[in-house]
C-alpha cells in the first residue's frame, strides 16, 4: 500500500521550508506555547517590524477531541480580528477532512467564511475550498495523483462574482524519503523548479529556480539546513541578487528557542568601499556554511583519518614512499610547489634511468588528487610502485600556488589570470624544471579535466615544449564544450547575475585548500551517487576559470580568453577576437580516456577533439563513467591507470607481455 501524495499546496514544501523557515529578517518575534492539564493549547505570538515599528500580536487557543477527530481553535489578533476554525478528520469518511473557517472584525463589521475539504487515498489527494464573499463565492479545487514516487497535480480557482478563472496551475515532480524534485507552471506564465535533498538525518539542501515569461529576469537560490545536534541548527541561503541569509537557532531549554538571523546585501556591501581582502574572514565564514551544507562536508559522523591534515609530501611519506618537494617560479612571477615520488615501496623496473611522468590535476584541485586514496588506488603511488619517477604538478591559485615574487595573495592583481596563463607559464616552467632535475630530454604527461586542457592549448602552439613530451594521457579530456550536460550550461548566460557566487567561493583561495579536497575525496565524493554532484558543484561554484569556460560553451570554440570587447582583445592579441587554439597542430602522441556519463567532457565533444588530433593513439571509452571516476573511482586503477602504464612501458620496450597485458 502506497502512502497518499501530498496536497497540491504542499508539493515542493520541503525545498520551500529550507528557504523560508528559521529566518526572521527585519523583525523581532516571540512565540510562547503552553498546554494545560486538560489538553487546551495556548499560543501567544508577537512581532515587531524594525523598519515600520509596527507591533503585531495574537492569542490562540486550540483543543483537540481526539476520540471524535475534531479540533477547535480560536484566535484574536491585535488588529481586532477574531477567527474560528473547526475541523473534522476521518469521521465522515476515511481520508476525508472538513474545515470551517470564519472571521469577524468588530471594529469594521467585516465578516468572511470558508469551507475547506480534503480527501486522500493511496494514489490521490484532492481539495475543494469555497471562500464566501457577499459579491459571490470563490471556488478553488486541486487534485494530485501519485505512483511510485512520481506526482502530478492541477489547481484551479474561479471567481464567481467576476466569472473569471483566477488560478490555473500545474505541477509535476518526484518524491522519495530523502530526495524531492518539483516543477510547477502557474497561469502559464510563471515557472518554478526546485530540488531538495536530505543528505543525512541532520543535513538538508535545496535549490530553486524561478522564471516569469513576461520578463527576462530569472531568479535562483541555493540553501541548506544543518542540525549540529538536537538543540542547535544552522541555516544558510544565497540568491542571484547577492542576498546572503544566515540563521542560527539554539534551544536553551524545553520550550525556549532563540534564533539569530541576518541578511546581507553583498552587492551594496562591496559598493560601500569594502574590499574583498578586508572582508576575507567574513567571506570564508559565509562560504564555509554554504559549501559545507551543499556538499555534506560535515554530515558524516566518522573518525578523522590522520592524512586529513597532512600536505601532499606528508601523505606520501605517511604511506611509506620517498618524497621530495620543490618550488618553481614562472616567468610572470608565480611560485608553485610541486612534489616528487622518486621511487616505490617495491621497484619492478631494472636499474637505470626511470621513465619520468608528470601528473596534473584538474579543476579546483591539487596534486593531492593522486595520493589521497589507498596506495593501490592512488595513481601517484601505483606509478611509483611500477618504477616511474613520478612528479605531481600544481598550478597558480590552488593551495600550492599562493605565492608570487611581488604580488600579495590578498590582492586582486594576484588573481588576475585564466588557464591561458597556466598553459603559457605554469606548464613550461614545471616541465623544464623536471627535465633539468632528472637530466632526461623528455617525459610523459598524464592529466585530468583542466589538466588536459592546459597541454592541448600550449603544446599546439609551443613546438619546442612539444618536443619534450613523449606522450599525453588525457583523462576526462576538455577542449570543446559544445554539448556539455553540466548544469553550468544553464548559467553560462547568467554569469553577471551569479558572479557574486564566484566572488565568494572561487576567486580567492578558500576552497582550493587541501584540507577541503582531502575531506571531499574521503567522505563525500567517493560514494557513487555523489560523484557527479561533487564534480558539477565543484565546477559551477568553485571553478578556477569560470568566465573562460563559460565563453567556451557559449561560443563553441577552443579559444583564448575573451577580454569582453574588441578594443581590449586588440590590446592583448592584436586582433578584435580571441585567437583560437589549433588542436590539429597538437603534434604529440595522445591517448584519450573518456566516459559516457561525463557531464563536462561530453562524448560528442571528445569525438570532435579526436577527429582533430593528428597523433591519436587508441582511445578508451568507459560507457558508465562520470567526470570524477578518473580520480576517485574504485575501479580507476584496473581500467585506466594500468592501461596508461602498459602503454608507456610498451613505448619504453619494458613490458612483459606474458602476463596477458595486466601490469
């Protein structure tokens, strides 16, 4: 037997509660609830509006005749309005609830009455209300049907006095115990879509999108609620008009709760002369609340692992491998820290020079991506155990790229870069340093996501550097975003409206912290159901270079950064439009590893790239894989890492083929 679907007005209620409950902006409220020994409830409420100074209050009494399914309530407000409600449930028929509402204002003599009915069964929930008025009653009716979690509903209202349909609404969605997706169309002109996810018993998140056909405006908000314990909860929400809401609720004792809430207009705050650097602690506090809730970073009650607070070098040593750490300085002054694993715990290659490989991380990541899993699952450790000289790269802006010879990390000038600069400066600097240190003429390169975009860009134009790369192994390769299925495509045209999100989360160095990455990798993003969510939230909210990637999607081109106007582009490039990268000039052997469910590196875009690469090695297609499977997938080692190692050893003529190709 299925439980009845909710009534129409309650469709999407879970997501609305995330945004509406627990906030009291601009007002002081007091609610007192008591109950007498004979079961009569007394509810006293009062509120004061800080702007208007108006004070409102009410006294309500409620009594339930449980044996008869009858509830009586009376309410008297400071506006001198008296209301009475009588409800009867499951008495006239099982599943049927009848209500009678009446109100009277003694000062004006105004009266109103309403009869409401609701009927619910396993697959159906219907309502019918009649609102009586002297000019003529208004009738409202709704019906919701549900089956195996799917729900669809219709609501209409008709004003008999005006002979006019005043509401014509439709809703559709899916519900489960911990997940709810809901969409509605009101009067064929207003659209609302919402997603609610109860990540754990104490963590709820929601996102909501609103659009009106009569205007070009679209509103978007994300929010969350986290129950620290039975007595304490934290709420946070942010929307595309730069309004950030925070709320803290504490139960002092049974029946007594205190809520502190605040709403900040971050656009006006910035225009008031405040600098982001000066507000850094504030931004990080707001960002922490939102990101923690959106990703569930504090939802799991688990014992912390010792590696969580370690840097990459310490993690490598902790797992029993030798580690070296170096700093390199790019031609434009950025100081990057890179790591080396010069040997494994069990060498398998004969004495002599080892194959050198540079492994590069992707979006919002660092070299820790390659060592945070178990040694038999981490690409860096697997390579070291197979006899490779392993180098782990980092780019400007992540936790290992926060220094500059002249610029402060708190300055806007420090963050004035895109992945064009990562390709032009970071990659050549790291490669040349490694080759000088090892004394070898060339090396192998393996990258993921943005770590593939960088060599595709630079090696297609820098022939000298291309000669130093023996082969590129691209996991989740990104060059074209024409068919991207990531939610980023829905906000690519709205970048100015949601820019504040990136100012809070992505422009500064809050989220690229290794502590956050370790936590996400260990507890949040590794479960299969959360990997694509993590991938897209990381990409949408915290991508290093969201403006450029937005433009790649909008203009369907693999091009350099667009400075926004022909004049600025001409100043930087000598031409009115950004130059395009020429993938067909990528004169380095390359193997692509791509997934069928990758929302960012879409299969159609990967195939476009493959057609242009002149030295393409056999690719490997993994039909069920998502974008993060290449770094956090439990089967990444046997399906991808081992294949890369086998190809390299074949090129080095050191592969023992008697084992059937398994390394």
